[in-house]
């Protein structure tokens, strides 16, 4: 009997070599939230950007997503609010 595995989360970066940075996105299935999967994915993305020698990783996070904002704060990311993007925070980490 073949077991079907299911993706519970995903993390991606889009590298902009001209700007020497990468935009990240992390998505974790709702039922798997707060189990450390998001933290693992974020740490791997940060590590990958460092290995590539990039200067910065950044992304947008909804202000209501407090667990992600807290995680990013713990990893050293800085928050910037944008007036033209209500409810959204841009976070970035200098590498």
C-alpha cells in the first residue's frame, strides 16, 4: 500500500541579484501552525540567503499574523509599516 504524503508548509525566496536581496514567502497549513514548521522554514530561507551571499531578505506579513511577526522579531527582522498597504507590514533582515 502506497502512503500519500501531503505538503504541510512551503517556503520560497525570489532572488533579485541586481538589488542583492531576496523576497520570501512562507505558508503553513492552518492545522500545523504553532508547531515550529514556520520557524524551520524561515530559518532555512535565511540560511540559504546567507549561503548565496545576499545582503538582505525581506517580505510582507499581515499585521494580524502575530505569530509570524513574533518569529521574525526573534530572528532579528525589522518592521516597517506602509501607509499605502493597510494591514501589512514589510519586514527585512540585513544579512
